[in-house]
C-alpha cells in the first residue's frame, strides 16, 4: 500500500486507541479494505500511484472525519449498555433490599413498636415507583433528560 | 449541481441501498454516487458510523465474507426489522420532499421546475 495511505491509517489507528483491541482491529481492517477498493478503482482510471492514493484519501475523508464518527458510535454503544446494565443492577438491588426489609421488619421492628403490618409494603411500593421513575428517565428523549425539567416536575407533582 | 449529503439522511439512504442487495461499505458508497449520477457527495468515512448505528439498532447485520479475488470483505444485509424500517424511512423522505416542493410551489409558482416527485427535470 502507498506510504500516504499507510501513514493515514496509522494516524487513524492512534486516534482509535481508546477502543478495545478487537473492535479497533475490525474497524481498521474494514477501513483498509475500503481504501484498497478505492485505490483499485482509481487505478483503473489510469492515474499514477500518487494520484490514486491522494484521490482515495480525498474521497474517504480526513483523519478526524474517519476517527470521530467511529468514536461517537462507540460512545453511543457504551451509553446503551450502561442504561441496560443500570436497569438490571437497580432492579436486583431493590429486590434484595426489599426482601431484607420485609424479613427484618416482621421479625424485629413490628412486635416492639406496634406498627401496622402493611407499613413495609408501602415503603417497598414507594421505593419501586421512585426507582422506575428514575430508570424511565434514562429512556426519555434527550430534551426531557435535563435535570431542571425533572426537578420542576418532581416539585410540582409533590405539591 | 453537486450537493453534500445531509448527515441525517445517510442511514435512510443506506437502508434503501441495502434493500436492493447486500453490499460492503465501498459498494454502498459507490451505489449512492451512481444512483445520484455523482450529484450527491459525501465523505466515505461518514458511512461507517452510520453502519455501526444501524448494526446497534439491529436493522442490518455485517458479516465478513471471503471473496473470489482479494481479501475478505464485510458485507451488510438488512434484517427483517431493517426491511420494514427501510420502507418507512424511504416513504418519510419522499413525503418530506413532496412537502418542500409544495411549499416552494406556493411561494414561487411555476419556478420550481418539477411537477412532482418521480418526474424527470426538464432539460
């Protein structure tokens, strides 16, 4: 491959260093193949090697254009994974803590304080509602994810 | 007249191209250029973020396939959800273009030079 293309790919690979190795390798492999195709087509038009390499890079885009888009798509992938992970983590923690509250309440607290037996269930229900509200906010359109909007809604609904 | 492809339209165009046949990245870029007679321009590197997003949304799948000549290529194919989404987005783009044409016709009747979507421009 022409040295211009090799230098270009090396620069892009350096920019993609934050990606996991396997993902980065796959992206570079695909990019290399794309440029090889562009070189082949330009060569068929009768251009010399320098023109072929330069035109292939002009059509493909700058190092920044190549790397920023891939990094953005990776960030989007991570954000989605984080939402799913946080949903299951919160669900699991809430279930475990609610089971603990029920068990401890009936065993220790209720007999000595003469409180209604339904109290822990109200607490559990409120905690689930709050957790679902917080989780569902992760899936709202971007404009509704502003903290000030949520705070205003929370305060106005409490009143 | 050459026009830069609007970034937001790229995923819809990719889906429309893939609805005709599975293609690799360079093939998609070439198909878009050929279909627009080189009028629509885009940096080919912008294709790959769009492909990643479509893969994440499970509208397309990419698979490395051996070629008769040369190295393996990653070929993209529409999923069933992708086929439905391709039709939906194609229709949305057509409707949008029709709306713009309607507004322009009202602003400057007879100067837009087009009778409607799907009709060739007069020479």
